[in-house]
DNA sequence: ACCTGAACACCGTTCAAGT
DNA sequence: ACCTGAACACCGTTCAAGT
């Protein structure tokens, strides 16, 4: 005779992100997450494969937060709409990083194979193609741009730039945008 | 009556890196490192403050490997010697990443305050100044360039780009160099 | 089908004790 | 000064059992 279900994968991942936000990634454990959900650690194993899967799930959640209502052709749909869209996506990544500074590091250390992650990648591919980047360079450049943007956001959030103000200054943001835009330039063939 | 010293900080950090290389960062523990050194876990606490200090020590070691005999004005000390030197430093980072794929991730998740880390930063500052980057942009750009280069190396090493060949292809390396060089361009005032 | 309970080897860190 | 030993609360995961 079946039991009523008391938790599901989404609840578990949410609780895991809560633990990471509250006490850091190191504090994310099967026991701690189970405690927060008021179940036995073993109850989690029906919904996540193991701890690695749990951490990948956090990445899944962060990616989903970044991609959330992302596309929207943008106000300036003219010449450089792609640049506008790219900057907005980067801004959203920064926002997620500052909401989840502890967890954000995971984005750079684990492969992101979730639907949301593929969606973010596909979105950047689109923007690069709109910018006139040649087909064989699109994926390569997406990796580079994504690494730079996520890496900077994670660096700020995790205090890696220790001597620096913890939030990215306007001038940092402008410099990053200038750098990325100029970096893409040689690959454009309009 | 004093005892002969059987381990020191360097031996501990070396053993920690060995564990990371062999079984992954997650396997680096006070117990595991102590086991490898044939001492009690508590013996480590005389030489490292705690586990966080142990992980920071690994970062210290990786930075030292990157900086090792790095400067050397370079063969082409002419116009764009700085570019040559930058590419060589990036190449060295890649080499370290492929020797220590598991540990390399730590470089992007922890502040690097060691002497070696400061040395790497100072070296990049020099190169950027040689390139004609204005004083108030030097540190900002160093953070961006370092993040991009280390992030790409870490991404390759940790299989973050899962669908991709695990070693950076020549064309990836060329594209990264082109991107960074072009990205710096707007900040130069020669 | 879904959760609990007991169990195991392992972990970070403390304190007191040995040499 | 430097290491050991016992101890504690905690961790990932297995297996068998309950509903």
C-alpha cells in the first residue's frame, strides 16, 4: 500500500540551495538537507542519486534562475541588439551570484548538462551568431565568454578578489563589457 | 625535551596535492593526508590551522608552479614582447591545470593571498603596463584576464566542457589568445 | 512506492597525555 | 616542541524493515 509522498527532487534541491546560502557549500550534506526537510537522510536517495547529483542539482537551479524570462528581443532591436542582450544576460548572472554567493562557485567546477544550462548556451550561441561570428567559432567563443562572465561574477561573490570591494563596481562592469565586446570583434564577419 | 620533527607544512601541502591528484579534491581530508604521511590527523594541526588552510595551501602550491621561473624577458623583446610573455604565462597555467586537473578548480574558488599568487598578479600587471594599459585599469584588467585564462584552463581540466575534447585544441588556444589580445586593445594608450 | 532505523567506515576538531 | 590516543558530533551510503 503506497504512502503519500512527502518530498520531491525540487524540494530537496531547494533545501540544498538554502543550506548553501546559509552555511556555505561545504555545509551541504545529505544529513543537513534531510534535517532541513525533517526526513531521514535515506529518504533523499529515492529522489537524488547521491551527493554529486545533489550538487549538480544546485547548478541546475542557478542556471534556471539565470535563464528565467531571459530572451525578450530587447528594447534596441537595431544594429547591436545582440550586445544589449549579452550585457543583460551578464547582469542577470551577476544578480544570481550576489543572491547565492556561496553556491555560485559550483557553476565553474561542474559540467552543466541540465536543460536550463543548455538553454543558456543556446541563447549565447544565438547572440554570437547575430553578432556575425562564423559558425565554427560560435561554440568556442561561447565557452570563452561564459567563462569570463561567470568567472568574474563568481570571483566577486566568493571574495576571490580579496582586496577589492565585494560588489562589482560600475566601472568594473563597464570594463568587462568593453573587454568582451572587443574580444569578440576579430571573430565577426558581418 | 624536544622531539625530532617528522613533518612540516611543505610535506603536508605536498601530500594534500597528491591526494587531490589521486582521488579528487573531495577526498582531501585531514585524516587522508595524515594517513599518507603516516602520522595522526592531529599532528597536522601544529603546521596548518585547519582544513581551509590546507586547501589554501594547495592553491599556494599551484600558484608557485605557475610562477616557477616565469619572468625571463622573452626571445622577442621588441614591440609586442608583453603579448609573448602573456601567452607563455597562460601556457604555463594550462600545463599546471593538466598536471593537476582535480586541484586546479580551487584556484577559482578561494582568494589567493600567498606570495606566489601576488607574484603572478604583479607579473601580469607589468605585462599590461608594458602593453600601454593606463594605471587605473591595470588591476581591473588583470582580474579579467586572469579569470578568463584560469577559468578556461580549469574548465578544460575539470571536464566542465563535457561535450568537448578534454585537452585544449590548438585552435582553442589560438582563439583564446586572439580574444584576450583584442579585449585588451581598447585599454591601451601607447 | 516511499520512508524509517540501525549500522559502518569515515570526517573535523577538542582535550589531555606522552616524550 | 612535537606527536599520540581517546573522544565527539558529524558525514555518505548500505541493507533490511516498516506502512
